[in-house]
């Protein structure tokens, strides 16, 4: 909530949603609770939110995914859902960025 409020106050961004993406079990962090449990906890944490959702895609992959591939998944998903072109940090664009 604070991050969204901050971004709105800058006047540079319109936050249309938030995504929580629990990491795959093979990430390798010591003591990491299973993705099934983390996914459930995340879903419970955002159940009252009207703008944050949980995407299980990362947990359901065959193995751990790089941050870049996870962000590409979310970018492509947003493009399909909204029909908007989202800018890529590697290819700056004059197209409005959806924050």
C-alpha cells in the first residue's frame, strides 16, 4: 500500500495492480517453506486487496526461474490482459510506462 501511495504521489506513475510471485522451491534458500505453503500464505495475505494478486506461475515451473524471466512473464501477461505495450528497461521507449 505504501509503495503504491508513494508512486501515485510522484505524479509519474499510475499503479494498476500489484503482483506477488512466490519463488520456486529449487531457489535454494535455507529454511524456505514449501512453495505450496508460501502460495497459500500469499493468497491469504492479499484476499482483501482489490489491487494485489498472487501469480502461482513461478511456483509451477519445472525449476527456479531467473528474475528476468519472471518479469518477462508478468510483462507478457500484462500486455495480453491490458493490450498495452509495456516499456522494457533494455529498450527505452516513448510509450507510457505502466507502473
